C-alpha cells in the first residue's frame, strides 16, 4: 500500500523547448529557413522602414516562432501536408489537400491563427503576401516540385506577415518613446 504501480501512467506535461525545437527542425526539413522568411518580411516592410536590416527581419521571425500558437500551427500544418503526401487522409480530404483545392480554406484558417497573435495588421500583411507569393512562397506553391505544401505556404506567409506586424508595432512604440509619449505596446 502506498507504493506507485510501475505501469502507472504519468499525466501529460508539455515540453515547450521540445516543441519549439521541433518547429524549427520541421520547417528546415520542409525546405524553409528563417532567412527565407526574413526576406519576405523585408519585402513587406522595406517601403515603410528603408533602414530595416535583414538582421532585424530574422530576429522578428525568430521571435514569432517562439509563440506557442505559432508552433502549434506550424507542426499541425506540416503534419497534414505529410499525411497528404503519403495518402493517409480520408479520400475526400485527401483529394482537396493534395490538389490544394481553391475552395478548401482550412489552410488559410490555420494561417489566421498565427497572424491573429499580431492584430489586424497581420491579416492585411498576410492577404497581401498570400496574393503575390514572392520568394519562398512561389516555390512552396509550385505544384510541379512534388511535395504537398497546401498548409506550409500559408503558414510561412503568416509567419512573415506576423514578423512584419511585430516590426510595425515596435517601430510605432519607438516613435512614441522618441517623442516622449507613453506607449501601449504590449510586447507582441
């Protein structure tokens, strides 16, 4: 009595570092680097901040990737893309994801869960970059290259849009501080 049974199941406990590491690893395995996402950020923000550096863009991408909601979306989307490549989804869903069906919008909904962390500017940045598909997004969206990236292209666009939004929020806070005003930036 009082002894724990050897086969007693321990309660689940999230290992945040393991999830964060897996997020970066799976992006890399799927051919996406933080540098490529940072190039998208530069594309979105250079017009507004001509002195913006790639280092700042990379830093903001890395900060977005620290958010648990972002990690969850990245891993879920990549898993669904892999399952579609392997033909493991129910037939009707398999066809829609494998062919990136235009009327299937769950891939965008997953991307919205990322941009939602950074406010309405994240949505407008995402819509803009999703329509143009520059850089890595063009490659991810190319159906001839082989891998299924139905979710990944939207996720990468959402990460870039979020990092761009983060920059915009921070630059506004910097301006307010320069002018001696109080800022309400809440470290998005």
